[in-house]
C-alpha cells in the first residue's frame, strides 16, 4: 500500500513539473503568419492615428519579454547613438510607382519620356514615384561627363532636375528622381534628387559606394575612373514618410541600410542598374535581405533592358515588404509598377519578430559616425 501511494505521489509530482515546463519552455510564442495579421482599416489619406493606436498595442504585447533582454544583452547599446523611435508617418497607407524606363542616347527624349511616365504613375494613384539609376543618358564612363548636370545651379544647367521639380509641384507628388551624373566643380557624382510636393529639392544623395568590379570574362566596370564617391548617408522626411536613399551598389553594404533603420526610416529606395552577371544572382536577394534584416520597406527601380547598349541592365524593379516578401515586381521590359505600401505592417513585423529588442549590445555595436559627430 505504502509503495502504491509513494508511486502515485511521485507520478503526480512529475506531471506537475512537466506541465510547468511545458508552459514555460515548450510552448513558445508562435509567430503570426502573414494571413493571420490583423487588418488595420485605413485609406490612402490616413493621418497616422491607426498607426499610433497600433504602436500602443504592439508595445503592450512586446514589453513582456523586454526587461530580461534589456538587462542581460543591452540591445539599446547595439546602436551608437541609440536607434531613434520609428516616427509616425504622415500617411499610413499609400501607392508607390516604380518607373522602369528605356534609356537612349537622346537626352531630351529621355527627359520627356520620364515626365510622361511620372504623369502616368500619378494618374494611377501613385503618391511617391521612383525613377531608375542614370535615366537621362547611357550608363558608361564615357557618357557621364557628357550628360552631367550642375544640379546646384538648376534651370538650364540641369534640365533633368528642372523637369522633376516642375512635375512634382504641378502634380503634388513626391519624387525619388533616380540618379543622373552631377557636375560639381571639377568632380562628377552619381546623384539622386528627392523632390517634395511643392517642387522643392528636399535632399540629394551622392552614391557612396562606387561600382568598381572585375569579373573576368563577365563584366568589368570601374566607376571611380570618372565619378567621385559621396560622403553622406541620406535620410529625408517626405510627405509619404521617412526615406533612406541608396544608389545601386550601395545596396550591397548592409551597414548603410542598418544606419537608415536606426535613423527611423520607413522605406529605403535604391535606384539601380544591376547587370546581366550579378542581377540574376543578387538583385532580388539583396533587396529582400535589406528589408528582412531591418524590417522595413525596400523599393528598387532599374532601367529597362537594352541588349544593344554598352551596359545591359537586368531590370526587375521591385517592392519588398518588411518581412522580406516581394510585393510587386516586373521583368526586364519597360513598365510602370503601382503597388501599395502599408506602414502599419512594420510595427506588426517588429512585434512578432522583435529583432530590435534582441540585439546583443554587449557583444557588438554599429556606429553611425555622422550622427555621433553631430551630437
């Protein structure tokens, strides 16, 4: 009898202990699948109220595990200076237009063609329009000096940006103006201009990482033969949120995207022209990686493919969501992609996969040198 009672007590103790373990360890919180995310009801002109409400809900759920993580691993120290909170955007949901354009040696034709593409994208509902890298002339070291414009002087000295300014003001649209060759003194840059709905130049990004590669038998291009590298990461507040800017080769350097995320960017735009060697392997891979690593949107815009050109672009302009999912893309022909961006998904992804709270500030750190100096 004593033996049976002893056995029963032992069994009960084991079951209680196993139940406790099951609750505390084995029943891990599961990540929501995309189809399970709650739907936030907003329209294209939302003011951000839903975004604020969602943020409060997300914080309520995510703070349960943060004290242990913060005290043990110091995630806030993984960024120096610390990452800024994601700002509430002017709109929660809007449409983006990616204009994959055919580029010819005729500069005036290219400018007018880009104007019509922007107008068509806006007619289809785009509040943000992105153009390709080097859209006003051929992509070549020989062409850069010939097609370069004095952006700072404006007017007749920069007909490409004059068009962007005029059309952005007339159509009340934000434009990430791809890139053109810029002449500044005795230097040339690969530069992207961002215009607001008032037609004013909000920011200018000069390509930071120059495309100097040599793959024997495939492709050799030394951009630094004619161009000078930019010195400044670019984040700009626009009517459609905070945008980080990179140009083509910049996308390969994850530290730049990490800086943009730490500065509170909702979206990173990369006008780019990957080639036929690296494009099939890396173009989509890098876009999805930058988006998934930083849990934000990534948009790219390429020239259309011209097999008769000296430099043949891969094409495939794309919008990627904060979970690394391809939301919209095209092939290599000329096309205008219209897709929806919903910033509320950023908070949802970051809540269900809380990477920012799990960084090991006790082991590594990303230093934003420019920000650190300014502070």
